[in-house]
C-alpha cells in the first residue's frame, strides 16, 4: 500500500497537480509535509524539458513523417 501511495503522489505531481491539492488527496494537514515527503519522487526540470521536446519533435512526429512523407518529398 505504501508503494501505491508514493506512485499515486508522484504520478499526480508529474502530471502537474499542485502540492496543495495533492496534500488534500493524501490527507495531509500541511502541504509542507507532502512536499518534504514526495519531493524526491518529482521529476527534475531536465526531465520535464526532455518530455516536452520529445512530445513536440519526438517519436510522435517521426510517426507522422513516416515513409509516405519522404516519398512525397522525393517526387516533388
């Protein structure tokens, strides 16, 4: 149950949920307690930046620009 609680907290924070809301969901009286307890589980700024760029230009974009796009460019 402990691992599930940490997974829940880290997934919600990673998705952008506020510490104040997460504190309420977890039953903590003080958002500071939530922040001290779960800070180590939060993604770093570099992780968020990498995911944002991957979403914009990563595999999803490569799938959209698959072989059909290359073939279209070759014939243009």
